[in-house]
């Protein structure tokens, strides 16, 4: 599996790039948005909790980053029409997109398939997969307007190898990996859009804590620690990387932790 943990990004790596991050209010998405802004990008912060998005907005401005944009959106209820309106807004404001990090996600429940609540299953598929698909459909032409666009989907170790009890979460990540393969193949030689997946690995966030309540978070890497691979995949150094599966942490180290699922 590919990894760029030692990648050293120049300060202006993402200068003048317009990058949309979903789930930008918390966890890995919050750090990714701030990191992209710190490397010169204008970031579009998408998420469901406006207060959290406003905090990220303020932190980016205080750090001297380009003025971000906020688009509140709940992926559980958003429709294709909502994504279309969002694309129209971005077309008017920016005319193109240079990157999307599909990052928002929920865990659902850790339950055998046999007993999995179908409503929770649907909710997980909607937030983790369907919403990213619908948004991508609406945004592709904006990405194609860029000279060098990166479409990056968030996967998981259980999206690459199934594991008991991970149910809808695991299936949503397998679906994501499938979509990456299809889109990467479709865009190859047709546009400047590259499509890849990233598995963050065990990372100190609320979702990880929910999945492993007994784990000491101090033993985990922070979202900031895993940013080199995110920067590599969002910036021009990965221009010719398409249809690849990346890990943001070295797999060995991840496997040595209490568990590498999630
Ligand atoms: P967090 O729970 O910390 O953050 C998830 C983000 O997604 C939050 O900003 C949340 O918004 C947003 N979100 C959740 N539901 C919705 C919704 N219905 N509409 C809009 N936004 C929503 O998770 P992580 O940062 O840990 O995870 C980020 C990604 O990384 C996920 O795709 C996850 O599957 C993946 N991942 C994480 C690992 C880890 O160890 N942390 C390991 C492997 C993969 P709000 O704050 O408003 O709830």
C-alpha cells in the first residue's frame, strides 16, 4: 500500500487552489481544512454544525489564510438538487474546483450483520457513500475546469478487508473504493481530474473514541501527524497518481496498535 508519511510540503504547495473539504468542522476534516489553508488554499468548509465551521473559519483567518467559504449541509438529508445548487453557487463564485476531500463520515453500530438495524444501515450508507457520490456527480464539471484537480475519498482498513461486526461502515468504505476505481478509470486520459483513496489509519478523533472507548487516545497519532499524505495527494506532486489506494500511516505501525480497524 502506498504512503507518503515523510512528504515535506512547501509552504505554498496549494497556493491559489480552491479546495472543498467535507466534515470540515471536526476531527481529521477540521485539521485538513486548516492545513490546506496554511499551504495557500482557499478552502470551502462543508459540514452540518455551523458553529464548528465558523470556528474553523475564524482560526483560518486568524492564521492569515485566504478567506474561506462555509456551506452548511447535512449529508443525511441533502438531495441531488441541493448538490446542484451548491455547484451553481461555486461556479458563480470560483468557476472551478481544484480539489475535494470527501471526509465526512459516521460509524453506525458495531453489530453482526444479522442483527444490524436497517435504518442505521441506511443512514451510514447515506452519509458515508451516497452523499459523496451525489456531490461528486454535481461537482465533476467544476473539477474538470481545473488544470490539476484532485478528488480524494476517505476509506478505511475495513474498506479494503472485511471484518466481523463492522457492517454498514465497512460496506460504505468498500463502495467508496469501488467508486474510486470506476471514476479513476473514467477520468484517465479524459480530464485533469485524478481520483484516489486515503485510509487515515487509527487517528485520535471522536469517531475513533466511539469505536474504541477503552483505548488510550494518547497512544494514537493526531490528525496533524497524518497530514503529509493528505498534502501530497492534494498538491501538484501527485498530478499523475490516479486510481491508487493510500495509507496516511505506515501499515506496520498501525497494525502494532491495539487494533487497526476503522
Ligand atoms: P469525526 O467523527 O471526528 O468527524 C466526522 C466529521 O463528519 C465531523 O465534522 C461531522 O460533523 C461530519 N459529519 C458526520 N455526519 C454528518 C452529516 N450527516 N452531514 C454532514 N457532516 C457530517 O471523524 P474522523 O475525523 O475520525 O473521521 C473522518 C473520516 O476518516 C471518516 O470518513 C472516517 O470514516 C475516516 N476514518 C477515520 C479513522 C480514525 O481513526 N479516526 C480511521 C479510518 C477512517 P459534526 O462535527 O457536525 O458532527
